C-alpha cells in the first residue's frame, strides 16, 4: 500500500478504527507514560527491565497511533447502497464450493480484512476473484498451496 493510496472502510470498520485510536490516545498513552514515570523512580534506567518494557510499549502505542491516523486520513467509506446484484466492496457474499457447503464473506478493504471473522480483502486472491461476479456465476482462484478452488456465487447482500 502506497502512502497516498485510498483506504476503503465499511462504516463499522471506520468506527472500530476511530475507537481504537481514541483508546490509544486517551487511555493507553497515559498508562504507558505512567509506567515510564514509575520505572524511572526505581532508579538507574540502564538495567531496568520495567523501564525497557515501558519504552517498548510506548514505541508500539505511538507507532499504532501514527498508523491509524494515516489510515483514517486516507479513508473512503464504502457506501451502503442497496444491493446491486454484483459483488463489490461491502458486499456480503455467500459462496458454495463443489459439494454445496456454503460460506459467507464480507468484501472489505485491506485495512479491515480479518479472514477469521469472515472479512476478506478485495485485494486478496479470493476477493479479487469474487469482485464483479453475479449470483450463479463462478469464481476461481489459486490457493497459496497451489490448489485451484472454484466457488459458485449463491447470494449477494
């Protein structure tokens, strides 16, 4: 992802990222600052494990804040348009593989992709193969193991 690339988010994804940023700034940042203050009060910081841990936490929190601010600055919210009958960003797609077992996936931008939660990126191999398809059409993609999977689009919401 390039620095000026648009980040596509669902309204729910936008709200989650904004809430994470708020918590990092208002809660986590002050907690880490307090950890650093307490570790400094314990004396020499050169061999102080608590200080080192607090500084590591600070680096993580500040890095995540910068990352989230950048994502949110480039965010484009996916419109909640009525179903168009075509798989697009924001669609909930139900697919059937060969035997007919069905699975549903929400097509989202890369910033909120979470396959374990059923959210796949429009830029992933499977997401790319589903984009633009209609109910009844098939989508084919190659898995990282080298298998080829073929899905029939059963429903689009």
